[in-house]
C-alpha cells in the first residue's frame, strides 16, 4: 500500500513542475499591465515605471521565473496585489471555505443521486426513472450561477427562509477559533451552537446549488452501472437462490456497481471545484474560486499561479484517494497494485 | 467524544437543519449591536489601508478618509436635492485649529488634545513626516500632491511642537485645496518608524495592514476581499463624536444580491448597482436613493487627433452631431446623469465646468460636414471601452455604433479588459473611445490642464495640442493664483469655447454617483472623492 502511494506521488512530480512552468508563462502572456493597473487612475508614465520596478516586473522573464521558483521552494507564493496579502496565507484561509462548501455539496448530491439512480435502475421505465431523468437533465442544463440566483431569489428574497447571502456566517457572529477551518466542525469544537446554526444555514443554499448541478453525472452513472450489474449472471444466480431482493440489490449488485460511480465522483468533485467559482461569486463566499477570478481580472499574477498550483496538488491527492478507495471496494485492484 | 456530547451535537445538527424554516431569533444584545452598526455592502473592497501605499485602490481611499485626519477639510453646503455637498471654497480645521495664509506660505496651529489611536499625541513632527512621506513615496500620492505644487519635503517646516508651516513653491490656487484631499493625511510617525525597515523606510508594509492615524474610526479587522470592520475612536478630537459605533463593510460581488440585501433590510447602504436598479428602487420608494452629479466629471467620446480621419476638425464636429445623446440618457443611464449637450443656441458660455455644449443629434448636419471633409462615404474605425465599466460603456458604444452606421461609418467595438485599459490609454493609439474623467479638485483650469493641455498628460487621451489652448489654460492658472479674476474669466470662457469648437472630445453627460440606503439612515454627505464619510452618518 505504502509503496503504491509513494509511486503515485513520484509520478505527480513531473506534472507539478509542468504546472509551475505553464502557469508562469500563461500569466505573463495575459494581456494587461499590472504596473499600469496598480499605478492608479491618475498615474503618469514615470509613476507606472516606478511601480513596475517595485514589483520587479522590469526584470527579464527568465530572472523573474527563477526568483519565482526560488520563492516557491521556500514556501513563498508571493503577494497578491488586489488584496495586498501574501498568497500562501490567503489560500490557507480560503481553501477550507471552498472545501467545506464543495464537500457538503457533494454529500448532498450523493445522498440524493445514488438512491435515485438505484431506484431508477431497479424500475426502468417507471415514473421514478423518468423523474430521475428529468431532474438530472434539468439540473445539469442550468448554469450554476443561475440556479444560485433563483434559489436566493425565492428562499431569501421572497420567502425569507434563508439568511442573507453574505458569506460563511451571519454578520453579527464571530468566526470560531480555527481548528480545521471548517466552520461546521470548528463551531462544534468551540461548543458555539448558535454559530453552528448560522454557519449551517449559510451553507444550505450554496451547497444545494452545487448539488443540483452535480446530480446528473452521479445519478446517471449509478443507474447505468446498476443496470449492467443487475443484468449480470451472478445477480441472476443470487435471485434464483432465493435471496431477498434487498440483499441482492444492496449487498451484491450495489457494491459491484460502485466502481464506476467512484470514478465519476472524483470527476464530479473536480468540476465542482470549478463550478465553485461562480457559486462563490453569487453567495459572497470567501473561497479560493472567487479569489482566483478577482486576481485574473486584474492581471494579478501571484494568486493565479498559487491557485492553479493548489488545484494541481489537490487533483493529485484526489486521484490518490480514489485509487486507494478502489482497493477498498474491489480486492482485485489491491492485488494488482 | 462522550455520549452526551454526541447527543448534544446531534440535536444541534437537527436544530440547525430545521432553522431555515423558522424566523430568526435575535437576542436583545444583538439587536442593540445592529442599531449602532452600519452594514455596507459593495462590490469591491480595499487592497491597502493606506492611501500612500503602492497601488491602493479606490475603496482603500474610503478607509483612509475615515481613519486618518488631515490638517484641514471642507465645510458642507446644501447640494442638489438638499443633500449636503462639500463646499469647494470653504475650509475648516481638522487637526489644525487655526490656519493663517500669508503671501508665500500657510501656517497651521495643531489642536492640543488630538491623539493617535495608540494614545500618542499628534505633533508637528508627525505632520511633517506624513507630508514628506506623501511627496516622497512616488506613484499616485506624490502625483496628487504635485497637482497643488507640493513637491519637496523642504516645503514642510516645523515651527514648534504644535505649529507647522507649508511654504509655497509658487503661487498656485490649488495648494490649499490640495491639502484637504485624502492624500495629505497625518500618520503616527513614531509607531510607523518603529515598524519600518531599511528596504521600506516609510513603513508602507505596516500601514498597509493596519491604520495608524488619529481619525474617527480605526480598522479592527480586515479580511481582504471579504470584509472590513471599523470601530469608532472614542477619543476623536477633531469633531463631534460620530453616532455610528461600528462599521461592517462586506464585499458582495453580485449586484442582484446587493439589491436583495437592501430591499430585505439586511444591509444599510450600497453603491455600485446598475442604473436600472437604482431607477427602480427610486420609483418604488422603499429605500432612500441619492443621486448626485460627479463634481468636475464628464463621460465623453474621445478621438485621437493625431491620425486621420479625426485629425480633421470637420470630422470631429460631424461626430459631435452624430452622437445619439438622448438615447444614451434614456436607455443607458435611465435618466441618472446631467446632459452635457443641447445648450440653447443663444446661451453665453459660463465660467464654470462642466457645462453643456450646443451640439444636438443632427444627422443631416453631420452628413454635410463629413462630405465637406471628404468622407461622404464614411470610413472604418474602432471604438474602445473599459470592460470594468461595461454596464454603462457597452450599451453606450452600441448606440454610438448604430448611429454612426447611418453616416456610412463602420465601427468595430473593442472591449478592453480593465487591467489593460490604462496601458491602452497611455499608448494613445485608440482612434475612438469612451471614458470618464473626474477631478478631485473642482476647478475648470484643473480639468483642462489635465485633459486638454499640450503637455500631453495621461488624461489628454486625444493627444490634443493647440498653442492657443495652452495659452488660455496657463493664463487662467496664473490669473487664479494672483487673483486677477477678469483675466481668469475671459481665459476660462476662451478655453471652453475652443474645446467645443474643435471638439477633440465630445462631452456626453455628467455621471451621477448613486447611493441606496435604508430610510432610517441619515447624514449622507457628498464628497469630491465620492466615497462614504461615516462620521456624519446616523441610524434610526
């Protein structure tokens, strides 16, 4: 097991180096001149040059690159110009916000999509199969920011059930002391149940928005994979042996149908991280997605590079986790690995 | 985890899950906190708490204005619609209790009881250090100081512990007003020096993260891109103690959500909403919407006069007759702007800026002028705009494109990303573009010096050069400094007339700053910087 993890991590190194080089070059290729942008509306040419010097952008590209990698090796991601803060610190503060939202969205999605998919597979052509098809198609066809805005409109603006879309906590609560960075966990650790309720209430709408968006692939994959497994011989044998339908479906069919679903989950998780960018915008969520977009708009190199790098590392780790999960579910994978 | 704790947390979870369906229960203490707290929502937040910093953005100016004091500030007068509007010509002491203007210098006597947030008294040493800093750090602050002929540290002299003298480099009417803008704020020099380094002698890294002033508010928490929390300085000496105890300023990127927050009563104030929203909110009357013209500001269509076809004044006049002025007012601004066109034919030019031109939409005249200039069949060109203000710029450019098409002028629209806009302006190569210029100092010669003078500053986006124009602008500046008002008036009228006759840029309208707030919020004041002054505001 450990050698497998080690091997996988080794494979990740070249891709990370590639990511560093490509993001560096891509950000430099962006149109726009950060020096002119940050010199302010009233800047003279000299003022722009002064700023450029201060930012080190007057140096040749190769020198900038070596300085960047050297800083990176020391754990320094540089400073964001738009927010004025060190990028590493900001990513550290913002990543839990995005991760908490994405994970909750994924959990909500799994809780709805998997039973829906299983039910649709066991009763193909029934009303529940159609329901599954309609909801998932609708969910994936609506852009996330639109779903988000519609939810805000109804549940906050019209009905007033949901709290104001103002980020992770109500304005008048203070954030719990950081343990994990996940407010749901930290508030419980701090025994601050009022804050916990506020954090949960703030999370519901954005998490549901993400869940609606990601229902389709999970439910469809579950359905397809269950159908295939249910038609296979060992299920027929199990049924013929007189096992109860629930045992057949849950114990035999479902477990075997899980592998492709797990693969889909990893894909869904990564594209949820992408969809997050828009959801964070709608809900004023202080996550890394909105941070990266802001930075991109103002040609702020350091946060963009930091963001892409963080994402790359997360993808590598995610794939690793999925591989390990395979082993847990399917012993054959373990043997081969 | 013990079993009991587990049960507790589970019941907490259940309660939390049920919460959205229940009305929010707010304790009494929280309600009190709400009534003394101002909740502001806006699109962007500060990137630096110090206006002297590198690349401090406009929201950062608002923090500086409220957390730092200056030597002097402006009195208020009644503006359009009875809203308090800063009085360009009347100054009052802020940190200074007395100001004495001599021929070539001005002397300020400091308040005795003024203290910085850390309790240190404000002394002449701090004032000198801060003004030295403003003229030395480079970039925008230094540029703004130079607009009032404040360029060298030697101009700031410590007379005694509580007296500072500012020596004039030359006679300039803008020197005193320039001491009342945001930039010459007074910084706690001892505290900042302690946190400065060899690489950063002015301690910019320190003041970027925290406020080190004597102002009415101090920043207690700042999460960049998310929120700024400011608390009242209970010992503020430069005016009556503000009514608002705490200001929470949250960044909400979605304009629709900002409106929803206002209409639900969760947020107290917001600006930066689409004009249509402001217009609708004004109409339904649930909120107070204040719309005031930008002082000394104009949205215009600029033309690069160094290259054909716009090097020909006839073509430029044709363009001025071809602008769909009224359509822009109605469809883009929803009426929230002052027209800068269509003055009566017999109206005499005023000694004022901005003032409307006599141009109106007249396609026949435009066609005739184009034909005279030898472009009877039109030409091809590109109109550029800044995507950061796409809400206004995009529909505006589409209307212009449509209108020009009637003259056979084929216009391509070029959308320039915000980060790139200033670079493009600096290059001075765009043939046709729309932009806004607005000066902090509200004087016609100030506007013209930056926008029309042949020294070709960044804001002379048209690269317009005319010896006659330069003579008139320089004449007005000198006349203003020496108090020769007769010459001043002739020169101002002269340069306005010339600018309208040669039209290197076509004034469209004077934009409005729009602020929407709850009915129980009072004390909004318009300032030249167009940001909020919390010191005068009250809730309830």
